C-alpha cells in the first residue's frame, strides 16, 4: 500500500492508495506496517511532512518526492525552466493525461491560488495562469478598500450583485470563471475542464463539460510514480 502526501500552500493531506482507490486519512490513522512506499508532492517545507519522512526512514519505507521534469510519462512541460513550475500544477497535468489519454483538458486548481493549466492531446502542456484564489481576492479588497465589506452569509452566485457583499462574492466567482472561459476561447470551446481544490466543486458546478476531482493532485502523484 502507498501513502500519498500532498503538501499545499494551506494544508497537508494524507491518503492511502491501493487497488486504484484513494482514501483520505488523518496522520494518526497511518499504519506503517501496511505501507511499502511514500509518495510526496510538496510546494513548501512542513514540519508534519518532516516527521512523516523521518518515520518512513526509520522503518525502511521507500520515499519518493515528485519533481517537475521536461518530460514525464510522455507529457512535455511548457516551461523552458521547468523547475520553476509548481509540482502541484505538474501533477494535475499528469493526472489529466492519465485519466483521459490522448485528450485535451483545461485543469483548474482552485485553492489559495487559482491555477489554470492547458494540456493538448494528452501529451503537450501548453502553460497556464496563476491568479489569487477566491478567498485571497476577497481579502485583498476588503483589507485595502474601506467601504468594501464581505458577509459570510452571502453565497457565491453566477450573477451580478445588488449590494456590496454580493458584488464582492459574485465578482470573485465571475473572475475565476472568466479565466476558464478565456482558456476555452484560446484552446477550444468544447475542451474538457477538470477542477480540483477547495473551490473546485463551486467552479465545476458553474461550468459546462466540467468535472470535479477532489484527489486530482494525488492521482497525478500515482501516475508520476508508475
């Protein structure tokens, strides 16, 4: 059984992988007797991660930390300086190539930042965009514009707001959806969209021909190690 570790900008997620199934767990649920390999995707240093690696090393369990390369599993990276691409972005591209072999996809990871990456015909990463995530958008405005305020009771709707909290929430959603719309204008209106991250389900619900895959980074991690 494999232990999958995803260290994002905000949180560390753990999951078990066996028989092509991924099951999220907490750290206290890790049973090292069942683990034969640890696969890691990390965008930053983390004390909890260091502890996990130490535990694995003490037990002689193989640890693999994913890294971006110019080419992996038949997929080429758009970045000439490929090491500058975030590993989380690279893994969702590899996951898309694995899940939908030979197909094009727009991959959206809506977390602390919202990233969009484009994969063409399952083999060519064309690059992408990074913008502040929805929470960061809202915080950046409310912290610097005295008369703009949020209301936690206001949901996100794909329409125009008729008061300030609605205008803020709806506007941040619209900006994120607009990013995907622009990607489709550039690469094809019918290109499949794969969404992940904390706001991935929200975006997917407002996008046609889209799918929310909660464990997309982890799926990419598994594909990376094959």
